[in-house]
């Protein structure tokens, strides 16, 4: 057994055993910085390597150096940002990984769609990997497989992403393939018809996921009459009627250089990435036909409810929410702290009455629900802050009462009764593992804020949260506000909307 320090200050313990391959185990303390993902390699001995990222006085060697949490945050790799002449932005974080994730993040999603073409972005996501004008589907798949890469995409209400995880040495080829997929998608009529059936089957599958159904209904009623009420997948009628021209018009309207970010994380060199971007994306247009620049219209929040009663379902799925803060709002961090205090619960959790969340303890002791989760969905200028829970039909009224009671506590006497819990919550570190979540974070941050907010800044914002600040912000967003409610299943016991509205304030004397 041997021990030494790497030149990055990491503590390494090596144990030599007589086996025929190499296994590497990563061990992380609670507070850590992103660290390398090391591949398995073959060797004549088994070397068990424990790589301990710098943390609070953790070491296998008596006299090894340690790095404080604050120092590890400040020592996090810098995110570099460069804008091309056409407005396309290139952002990267070099972490020294042997792998990298690179992708394109685009300001396009269901919020930019109309009632007529809702679902076009999701349909395009399906078409992306079905071949390009220069590469048929089989050739595209073979090239990705030969690199040992993973090509994927997703669409949300405000963003669309196409990204690839691959070896760092294959970065040029990955950027080339992403350029092909986004700029030269074939969109053949035969493939469109084939994918139409796939999309319709996915819509049927989503209908069986009652959590997705409930939260889509919540958006539809909370932002009724606005594009933010559109679902990402779109209605089945649109999936049946969207044409090739609809998809081409969508790409021409939204896939413009100033709305695109080429993001990368891992073993990447920023200057090399900028050179690749100039080579493959300099031709992306930044002009709009007739100056028809898509602009997000304000999405008003409407306190309302929608119910879909089905007594044949075993459990009720219910969500209640108020209007939250936008992604760039300074109120976002106190609201996230408030949500972490409400917490989450599932029947599979241990701890019982010793859970830190008061609502979770009540859920255990009173058998209020099968699960619940506090959530905050933030968009560019607004958001949804709420609680989603799954419960038996006999406990709906009780669970709704205690959920709203948890909100009321945050808005009133919370400052005295929960101070210690808040102090423990705001001390929780922010940590990201792997190149893909880092790359996704970079892409979304550049689109939302125009820059990547470093971990040290997030940590400072969390440290600045005080009990009084949480109470004041929760009063601003929750107290005496009209909620939006969505419910699916055997919901006969769900209280009348006026009763739920009256529970948003306390008449206390």
C-alpha cells in the first residue's frame, strides 16, 4: 500500500493486488469540485485508487495538505466566452477530463410556438438524428458509434439542446457532426411520416405518466391564454398535421446565430473550440426575414384550477403553485432555500419522524401521502413555485391543508421556529459531477444570463440568505396570492377553489 500527493493536491492511496485488470474508485467528500472521470484500463495488477477531491480536512496521509471549501470554489475552472462575428457565442470550461461534452443550446421551445405549430420543436428533435443532407442516417449512426460517443437532444419550454459526449480527442469530429445535424437536417417527407407515428406513440405514453400530465395541466391553467401554457410535446392533432414546411419555417425563424450557444466542458481547449466554431458555424444567419424577430411576449399568471376526475385511478395526483421568480431575479435563491426547507418525501425514505422537513414528518406520522415534492420552475421572466403530491383519495383534504400550512409558516413565524434549519440549508454546497451537467449548465446560463455564474458567486448568494429574507420573500410571492391548482385521479375530496384560496392567508389576532 502506497500513498502520495498529486501535483493538484489530491490525496492518492494505491493498493497493489495480483489481478488482471485495473479498477478505479472515485471517493468524494460532501463538498467537492468537479473532478476527473477516469476510464477503466487493463493492467497486470489491480490498483485501487481513491481520489479525494480537496475538502474539509480529508486525507489518508497524516501530513498531507488540505484545501478549504472556499479555496476549492475559487479554484474552479474559469468559463471562457467568445462571440463570433455573426453573434453566435462559444463558451467552454476546461476541466482536464479525458472526455468532453459539446453541444448547441438554442433559444427555442414551446414558448416560442403558436397554437398552430405547438410541438414543432419536439418534432424537430426527433428528426435531428434521422440523417442530414450529406450523411444518411446509417452513416451518421456509424460515425457516432465508431467514436464511442453518445449523441442526444432535449426540448423544454424555452430551450432546445443538441449535445454529444465523446473523448476529448474527438472534439473536432463531434462539432462537425453537430453542425451537420442542426444546419443540414434532411427533413425528408418519408422520415417525417415515419416520425409522426413515433411522436404519436410518445404522446400516448406520456398520458400514462400522471406526474407529467398533472404538471402540464398546471402550466396550462396557470398561464392560460399565453405561450407558456403550451406543452412541450404539443397536442396530438398538431403531430398529425405538421408539415415539412412548418418545420422549415420553425428552423428559419429560431435557429439564428445570436440565439445559439456552442458550449463545451471537459478536456477542451477554448481557442480550438472557437476555431472549430468559425469553421462550421460562421455561415449561420443572423438576419430575419422582414425583421420578424421572435420576441417573448409577457406571460401573465392566472389563479385558477383544472380538475380531471377519474375514480378508476388508484391515487390522486395534485399540484398547487403560485407565480414564482424569473431565472434572473434576485429572489430566486431565497425561494429555492424556502423550497429546500419544505423538502420532499417518498414512502421509500427512511428516517420517519426524524426527517428534517416538518411537512415530511407530518406525512409520515399522519400518513398524509405517498410522496410530495416542492418545486420551482423558473423561466426567463416568470416561474412556478409549488408543491406536487400523490395521495390516497381519503387524505387529499388533509394533505392540501398541511401543504398550504407549510407555506403560511414560511410567510409568518418562520423566522423564530426554523432559524437553525435555515442555517443548515444555506450551508449546503453546490456541486456538479461529470462534463454533461456542467456543459448543460454553461449553455443555459449563457442563454439566461449572458454569462456563466461561477460556483463561488452562487455560494455567496446562498450565504447571504437570512431567515428574515426568506420570510419577506415568501410573503411577497405566497401570502394572500391566488394559487393555480391541477388535479388528476379520484379527487372528489379536493376542496373547493375558494377554500384553497382562503387558506393562502391567516386571520390571526
